[in-house]
C-alpha cells in the first residue's frame, strides 16, 4: 500500500525526464570477488549460478549451460511445468551482461544473465531478452520509457514464521526503530551497489516495508529490482531474519505489491504532462493509458498471475482491484501521478526535459506483485501502452472517487479466480503479440501448474505454504 499522507513521494513521483543516473561502475575492482548471476523464470523465481573471477570471461562470452527446464520450475519446489517447447531434451547457455555487473561488496559481485541457444540465438522464453526486444520496438516507434519500482516485503523469522509481537504503527517510526540496523544496512548496501533508493518506510501491515527505487531505463530498472531483492534477502539473513516477497504473506494482513511507475517520451517530450488533454496528457499519453487499461484483464496473468495473487486482489486493499484509471486514485488499477507544477512548467519552457531534475508525471500500474517476473511484467505494460498509441485507443472516463462507491453496473473488478486469469492470458492475442508465443506458453504452463497441481487452495494453506516461495 502506498503512503496515504503524501501525494507523490518516492518512486510515486517519477522523473518525467531522461535518466540522469548511470549504472554503477561495471568494471569496479571485482578481481577477488565471487560473481553471482541471476535469471528470473516465468514463475517469478530467481535462479542463479556463481563462478570464481577467472571464469567470468567465459560466463560472459560462451555462457554456462542450463536445461530448458529452468523456464518450467514451479513454486512448489518440486514441480516442473513442462510444455511442448520446454522439456527434458536440449541445452541452453546463460550469458551474463558484463555492462550491468555490480560489486555488491568486496566478496561478491552480481550480474544479470540472459538465455541463448547453442548457436547463439536468443531463447524466446528468456524474460530479459524479451524486455530488450520490446524496448527496441518502442525505440523504432520513436518512444522511450523510464521505469521506477516500488517493492513491498515482510520481515519473517528465520523459519518463515511470523515475528514475535512487537509495537507497530502503519507507516510509523516505531517500525523503523524496531529494525533500525536492518534498514540502515539495506540503505547503505544499495547505495554502495549504485542503486538509488528514494525511500524505505514501514508499510501498513505488521513487519511490512516498502522500498522505492529511482527511475531508470526499463532494463536497468528491472535489473536493479532483482539486485535489490537479493540485497534485502542477504541482509535479512545477516540479521537472523528472512524477507518474504509473497503477494499475500498472511491471511489477516495486507498483501505485498510491486508497483511499476512508467513515464513515456516521444523524442524529448513527455507524454503524460505538458499536453492539453485530460489531466494534462498529450494525445499519445491518453492513448497509452487507454491501452494499459483496456488490457488489464489480459495483463493480469503476467503482472499478478500466481496462485497466491488472487488473495491480494481485493477492493479496499489498495491493490488496484478495479479496472479503471484515475488521477492519484490508489484504488484504481492504473493511477496517473501528476507532474509537479513548477517542474512541468520548466520542462515546457525548455522544450527539453533532459536536464530537468524535478518530478514528472507517470503512470503507476498497481496490480503488479512480487510473484511476477519483473522483465516480462515491464515488457507487457510497455507493449500494451505502445499498442494503445498505435491504434489510438480511446481513454475511458476518469474515476475520481473510490471505485467501491460506484454502482455495481459501473465498475469492473479484476478476477480473483486464477484459473480464469491463466485462461485469459493463454488466449490473449495482445500478450502473444508483445511477448511472443513461447514466452506466453511458458507463463501459462507454470501458472496453470499452480492451479491444477496444488491440492489445497484455501487462503490459509496458500499463504502458509508459499510465504517464502519468492524469497532469495
């Protein structure tokens, strides 16, 4: 849940400008550190390989072997959701992106990986490769995007059970002081790794925190989110804790989101501010928002498609359960965050936002949760926005009230039936056009496995069993 006491804090006030942060020094002094490389599979699981320094060049050029089954590992720790294209036969290579390498500390460096075939061709089920392709397609259309992430998580005992009862106030200072050393370590470690943390605060639920990351290009932003999760998990262990990234850790507490904030530009002009349309949007900005809203029911399987996700997707939970958009409306699935007026005026006066360091208008997609593969999720959002622009989609009327107060016939809720969510994803021409058939088939396979192979779907069983499923 976002901060209800501020209009646009942290990543909720995304730069409507070009990223001024560069990646951390990719070379660094990592000669004596172990390198850990990660990929994220369709089930949202973070998978990894590690090598000693002398093996890094091979990892970056030739790559290290991985079975196609990496795309099919399920959240129950034992299941593999094989499909027609992903089975026991074949081999692939994971190559690290040395340009994105980060030194976490003197003993450990990290880099994201991508899947390639033995002949060097990109593997279509690879999430990072898919996002790279979608970003390139946006560029071909004259568009570029900036993305910022907000990640919610809960602190747990080392065995995944609830922490002992302690004082807690939603968004209160008591939570920061209760876990002061952990919070300090996260901020210091993220800063050392070149990750801009705009804020870290206690959330609504007991033992829950949210970290807001500064905006960056879509691939860098997704990489930073993956690394942030790794840093949080590593430091939680250091403090005798575990970090839980389940969409619904406990039945009787608020769920965890992984909201994405997106700004779009055509050339040097922002699309969500400086225009004469609704809420100051340009025509392309309105088409982009319409494209996302129109696609929400199809996007749901990518953004929050796990078997646990439906437990979070409820009205009154600030999860964006209603299919609508609104300016600063935290119950809408798509929230338009306004630009700061002074910064917007400065940008308009310059006709060039590249040196504006203020906050700019952006679109927050609230339904995304931590069980999603962040690379696929970002690709799906950007692809839906681009499709809306291409077909000049009509923006539906803004919802300026709590959607729950509207008449039943005037509101549409996202589904809490994950079987329905997966089936809708499976037959979506839009998603298949954005992500490609092999990627969608892999997503459908792991999510359908969750629906059909997990016997007990009661909220109590799901929250208990999968509280640590997406932890690192």
